[in-house]
């Protein structure tokens, strides 16, 4: 098998459908969490859901639609206007864990995805008050 024949993580976990289900379930949790929901501007979580879905798809080897439509991810810069506290991070991670667990992904993919999400969430904390 040549390197061109190797499948990406994106393909191995089910492609766009898996990321769509993960992110949609995650945002259902956010919508029901008044403390975390307060971090998201506006009444419609749809744009945030689309941004996260497209970002994760691109990060894990899928189409580069995120960069084509929004430019470089610059995650820390994009989150700078929001007060991302350790408590908000933990709530975010709890909802993401619930969403990920519902997918029942095989190992090692489930652990790889969780490790990335966990580390990314910790890196975005910008307020310790």
C-alpha cells in the first residue's frame, strides 16, 4: 500500500457524517447549558456549529472548506474576544465527551480525537478570574 492509498483519520471515522453528528450533538448540549450558552453571541448556534464542524473536518484530513471560507484557523485569536475560563472549558469538554461517547467510535480513533479536543480546549483558556 503506497502512502497515496492510506486513508485519513477523517475517512477512517466515517467522514463528514461522523463530524456532523458529533458537532450537532455537542451543540445540543451547549444550547441546554445556560452558563456555556452565554459565551456564544446571538440567538442562532448554527454558524458556530458549522464553523466547528468545518474546522474539525479540515483538521482531520477532510476537505479544506474551513480555510477556503474563513481563512487560517487561528484558534486562539478567534477565541480571544470571549472569556474562556477553566470552568467554561470544563463545561465545553463535558458536552464534547457526551457527544463523542454517543458515537461509539472504535479505538484508537476515539482516544485520538478526545486527546486533540482535550488539549485544544485547555489551550484556549484565556481568563483565570
